[in-house]
C-alpha cells in the first residue's frame, strides 16, 4: 500500500494537513493530497502548544533516528490537545519486525486515541518507512477495519449486533454492537496472547538451533579446509612420493627395479616435480 | 439414490484426486480441463476482490483454504504474497500439493476439526461444503470455519445462492441462503452479499461475511 492510498479514507472533513516532521524530512509529494486539502509545516514544539480539531490532520514520521524521526513520547502533549474526531497519520520509521509498539500504546492511550488503521507501506514508496498508523481521538469505539482486506471498501458502522434477528430493534444496536466488538478484541487478545507463548518459545528454540548448526557447520568447514591443506602437503612431500613408489614396487617387484631408483632420482633432481599434487609419478 | 456414507465419500474423493487431472479433479466434472481452467481463474478473480488487492511480504495476510484439494487456489493466493494454510481430508490430494510446493502449507484435516494458533484474515472454502453430505457435519464445519476468522476478517463460503436445500446425485447437497446467513450471524459475522460465479450456468457463488463481533 502507498500512503496516497491510505490517506483518502480519512480525509473527510479535513481541510488541512499539518506536518510536524523534522524540516529535513520532505514527504509532501508522497501524500498526493486533493486540491481542497491544504498542507502546512509546523515545528513539533509549536504544535504541542496548539489545539487541533477534526478539520486538521496531523502528519509526522516516527522512529528512532533523531532528529529526523519524532520520538513517540514527544507526541503525547500534541495528542492530548486533540479534540474528539481529530486524526493523525503517523509514518513508522522502524522495520515492522522491530516496531517498538509498546512505546506507541502509551502516548495513544494518554491522548485517548484509537488506532483506526495500521498497515505496512510498499518499500519502494518512501525510503526508510515501513508502515503507517492512522489514529483518531475518540470518545467511543470507532469502527475497526480488517487488516489490508478493507483497502477498497468503505467502513460501515458496527451495525446491528450479530445476535439480533432480522428486523430487530436497531435503537440500541450501536451499544450492543460496540460492546460485542470490544469483547471480541479483548477475548481474542487474551487467548491469542496465551497461545502465542509456546509458539514464540518454539521460534526462539528453533532460531537458537539454527544458529548453533550454522556455527557447527562453520567449524566443520574450517576443519575440512585444514585437512585438505594438510593432505595436499603430505601428497606433495618427497617422503610420500618415494614411499608410494616403494609400495607399488612391493606389489609388483619387477617394476620396482626401475621404478624406485627413478623416483629417487626425481626427488634428488628437485622439489618441483615432487610437489605436484596427486599421486607420485608412475613407476612404469 | 442414497447419499454416500462418510467413508464412501472420503474414498470417492481420494480416488478422484488420483485419477483426474490437476483441475478437473476438484473442478466441474462436466467440463474438460481447459474449460475448468477458465472456471478456476474466474473464481480466483472473485476471491481477489474478496481478499483485497493489498499484500505485504513482511506482514502478510493469513488465509485458510478449507478443502484445498490439489491446492490450486492455495498456490495462486500464496503467489499474491499471502501466507496460506491449505487443509483437506484427502491424503492423495495433499501428497500432490506438497510435491508441487508453491509456498502454502498443507495439513490433513476435516473442516470441522481444524485448529490454528492464530486466527485468519480470510477463511475460504471453494466448492467443498456441498460435498459434506451429513447435515450435522456441515453445520459443525461452518461453525468451525467461522470461528477461525479474526475480528474484521472475512469468510467466503461457496454454495448455491437460493433458499432451500437440494440434492444432486449421491455426493452433492447444496444448502441455501436461509441456512448460511442465520448461522453465520449467530457466529458473529455480518452477511456482505452473495457473489455468483455466473459461469456457463453454474448456479453457485461465494457467500461473503465479515466478522463484526
């Protein structure tokens, strides 16, 4: 997904995007905002003292590489000044696998903000950015989106509770639906957390096993290289070549009469022929 | 004509997957292989709209292909970058899937018996449920598949789109809208509509649901 695909779903009622990213970070061209939505840059410190309403969307790049990235804790005073309905689009400067989400949850809760959507972004789109969050200051639970699968469809309200029959009383369906959603979130979270523990443990064990096997393989490779080198040295030595000639002579004595002296002469003549790899010269 | 027993049904599908070609074994037996190829691609395009047009290699969608047969849909969905689990009761079909590879994982299981440590973004079952002949087993299957869908995830179940049940031959029982929609609602899913195949008179299509609670 690209940020220009994500933002339009959350620009209803927004007249201006306020970018509090570091001045060296230029992201406006990636947003492809419609003509009726303005864009303005504001320093984060200044934003912390201002108030924001639903006609403004805050925009910034979070991450660990200060000063280009905004630290999540620095967002808290800004989010606290959101009035209900105000949204923020936060780009994620960490990789998804390394996202320190524990540092995002606190500021969002402190600012009474709900994550409306979190999604990975296409690698090629904005360098160094792996994903994006859209958050909204809420007073009650806002409709949730499915991960990635709702990209093309508008989000409808929670609608009538699943247990209500056709033509049921819609008057209190909103609260019933909201409670059902919250219960689903909490219950999925609790149980998934439990079930994930042995899976995580197994992953850690397998990772350690793979690393151990890789170390073992590296050691074995080193031993093998050392053994091959020593074998080459032995096979190229004069003693080995002479001994091979004698051994061949022992098997075929008639050949030894000529072969052993020839080999001796070769050794005496010089090291060059004796150091050739492979078996010694043919005794003939 | 009486319906096949569970054992006869299992044996029938095992033999059919061994005997028939790649597509026809799990497709429409009244079509030849090239026509079945069109049929498969058309159904895949419907699934593409249901699953959505986004994918990510690092944080993929998790899909369950329930009754994967020889794995054609599992492989194609995996090629889109999704993490796919394919389940089927037929050993011969699964052996074929594993030999072909293609990125999906395959497990032998009934639809009613599958469990996973994670819930799925999309659970799909393509032209399988109407081959579950026992009504209780069908309901257990639908309930189990529904329960495997995470919050805001989707369920896509193929069957015919009219009300009422109907039997074809001895190995097919189609069940109607009046069965699927209330059952899914009871399981916490909202009915988003029925997408017909609209392929050469085939009366089937996908019931699409979204979990809302």
